[in-house]
C-alpha cells in the first residue's frame, strides 16, 4: 500500500479535462513539494510538474498542478490520445527523510 | 544533456547477488545526491535508496534494508546498487534517478528478475 493515495484509473473523452488526485499526510504533502510524473507504456517516468505547480521546459501548459494542505491535484486539459499513460505523484516523507510515490493512476482517453 | 545509463540487471536465483551500475554524464555528478527507484512488473514506483553527494549518508527502504548497499564513485561518475539475498519480490525494473527539485532525470532502467 502506497504512502500517497491516488485513484487507480480515470477516463475522459478527447478534448475534455481530467483531474487526478493525490492524498497524503502532514509529513508528506503537508510539508513538502509535490511532483507529478507521466509514464508511457514501456518507458521510464517523465517529470511533468515540480514544486507543486511548475512545469519543466517542454511540458505544455495543458498540464497543471495544485496543492492544498495534505492533498494535490494534477489537471490535464485538451486531452489527446497520446496522454494515455500512468501518472504518479511523488514527494518527500519528512519523518523518513526519503521519497514516496503514489500508487499510480491509469488515464484512458476514450 | 543529462544521461543516466543503468546496467547490470539480469536473471538471478533466489538468494543470489547482483550489482547494478549507473553511468552518469552531462552534469557535475559529485554535486548531487543520487537515487534508485524500482518498479515491479505491472506495479507502481517504489523508492529504494539514496546516497549523499560524498557517499557518506545513505537511506534504504525497509523492504531492502540489510540486503542492498548503495554507493558511488565520483571519480568515475558512477552510482552502484549492490543487491544480495535477492527474493522473488525484488523482481523489478531498477531506475537510477537524479533529483533536482523533483526526480527530474531518469535512466532507461535495468531489469532484475529473481527466479529459479
């Protein structure tokens, strides 16, 4: 069981918007930055969002992040079939001084 | 361009040992802590271990503590993961990761399969 809780799956139609939640605790999301990763089938994870809401260069503004207390949300607008992937949230656990990840959410673009 | 290239994975018997390597380039290796993250087939990401910039500080997940040893050679820009007493549940893709405000750069991974 993962330290961070994500829904196992979400789905939406092309062009629509979807959100993926990530729930933690005061020792994880509550006191640390959250980041989000996209993993396309058969590839390594790729950083999408860092420090709660910042995008690395090359990541389109269709992807956004937010954080409130001990939860965080990834938003994706203008869904494309190429967005079908697994999405993971990650952060530090201050009590462990180690990283933790969510269990992952599979996005299906219908 | 940051590059992380893992090697050393393969098929190993339960109870056996394996050493993974991660060759780094494109950044000043000695100025970053380095991490290992693994992913069992069809499963999510699991944080495994981290080593400080000088190798003096390490952390291990409970699932590998006492069996795995992380180390680095800054003169060779290489990260290692020595794995012993391997179990079936250690079967996974092992990723070498550079953390810079997030787990920013990932290698392509090296697959470890523990099976008889």
